């Protein structure tokens, strides 16, 4: 039985075409919507937005997972682990 992406984006199939909503990205990163907007505006390796409509954007799930992995690697390198 497939998992509904609205229920748990952390367990979604991460193919190259899965697009997460801003709410799903916030849930996955455990951040608020304003923090997500700050991350996106600042850049610094944060994945690019994908325009879905005039007032709606999404993010590739694979980009978000890569971002998390890169942040983890950077944190481990900082601590020497």
C-alpha cells in the first residue's frame, strides 16, 4: 500500500520527479515557512524552487534529501566525525 505524500514526506519514493510542497519541505526539515523562505532567499546551497503556478512553488524531493545529506556531512566534518 503506497504512503500518501501528505502524510509523511520522509518516507516517500525519492525519484527525480517527486515534487514536495513548501509545507512538506517544512515538515521534512522541521522548520517554519518563514525560515524556509529565508533559506531559499539566502541560497548557500539550498535547493532551487520549482514554479508550479503563479503563486505556488515546490522543491524536488531528491534535492531536499541531498541538502540534508550535505548538511549532515558538513556537521560531521566540523566535529571531526
